[in-house]
């Protein structure tokens, strides 16, 4: 398999992954145009809680290019393109976060996206997300090396989450949800580290360096510590991901306890519970029904009686609006942006 790679393949990969100056050049304008559009599409899809729109943004997003370019530059020990690729990733990430923040100013829901499935799916990354990112990065690098299976790249773009979590960071920063923003940023960092690590490994397996050297393509000295840094990046993100896995497990357990309490409260008022979500230990309940408004204070009391007095509860009433019932309180209030 490694022997199938030729010098033409190396040149093809360099041409596809390296985005060289000037800024007005073809590769650069393509990258920034697609990135901005992907950021707008992803943010709009997140605000609308539309999975189809978010998937569309994943396909358009070009961030995979400089990330795989980073892996290629590591393997070839190409310092100039390594720094340029990493800088493009950082600037691109900041651009998407900025787009998310600005478009988020047009939305800013009172529940701070607590009931938004697309947003919440990206704020609590787990170890399984790292495993998926490693596998997806391997497929992406393999498809890059083997031009005959490049048709797999759209699937890779959908499987790996790059632009959407950055847009989530912007949206949550706008509503001052620091913890959620950190989680989304961690998900992007996880995907970045995984793609670079697996991309580097795949390119080394295919002996890209040896092929480049035989073809007189400039290759620098690859140091062991460089590879150690790449591997350490994966190890570093694994630590908070392990904590995230535990947090998600605790949230799922709390959801199982909170659901029957919420449903009993709703039935008493002639209402129905639409959804029960738990994020970071806060229970968010959506309920609907006819007037008069169901009393959120009664739900708070039910949680206290069930031994969940230390749990914050957020209630979204179709009639009556949103209510926030903090732990240790007997009254509920209308939340402001950033409360939930």
C-alpha cells in the first residue's frame, strides 16, 4: 500500500493543502469565501436548530484543508507551511466564532439555547468524540493520499465537526454561557488534534517523506520531539474529555430522576411535558397546555420533596414564558440572557 504513492501524489497533496499568499490569490480567496459562508450557514442552522442546515455547513467548510496541511507539513518538516497552516486554522476559527457572536445578537433566546438540540449536542464532548475524530481523521488522510477514493471526503466533512462547534462558541459567548462555550471549543480542539495526529500517522505509514526525498522535493529534518508534541496534543484533550464523559453520565442519571417528577407536575395542571433536558446539572423542562399557567413554584417544590433541592430547574411554558427556579429557592423568576 505505501509503495503506491508517487512524487506526483506528494505534489498533488501540497497543491491541495497548502494555502500560499497572496491573500488575493486563488487558494486563499477560495478558503476565506467558503469559510465565511460556512460560518453563516452553520450559525443560521444552529439558531434554527436545523440538522440539515448544519450538515450543509459541514460540507462547505474548508477548515479540513489547513488542518491536513498541518499534518503534511509536520511529516515533511516544512516549518514555513506548518506555521502558515496553523495560523490559518487559528484565524479561521476566530472568524467563525466572530460570525457566530454577531449573528447570535439577532437571536439571543431567553433560555440561552438550553433547549436547542444542535447547540447542546456540541457543548459536552466526551471520550467517544475523540475516538470518532481519530477514526474520521484517518479516513480523511487515507482519502487524501489515495486519489482514487477521494469521493469519500464529503462523508468525512460531515462526520467531523469543525465549523459548527466554533459557531456554537460564538453564540454562547454572546449569551455569556462560558461553560458551554468552553465545551464547544474543546470539541473543535479535539477534532483538530485528532486530525493532525492521524493525518501525520497515515502519511508516515505511506512513507511520504521517502517519496519526496527521492523526487528531490524539499524535506526538512523531522525530530522525534515534533511527533511527541503531536501525540501529546491528543493526550491533553483526552483528560477533559474523560471529565465530560462523567458529566454526561451524571446528567443522564439526573434526567431519568427528573422526568417522572416533571410529568406528574404537568398532569396535575392539565399540561404535558414536551422535553426534559439536563445540561451541566441544570434541568430544563418544556411544558405546554391551556391557561391558566402552570406554576413553576410547584415544580420546584416537587423537586425539593424528591431530594433534588440542590438542582437548578429551568421551565419553559408555552403559555407564560420561561421561568428559572434556582436550587435553595422557593420562588421562580423570569430569566435574563445568560441566566440559564
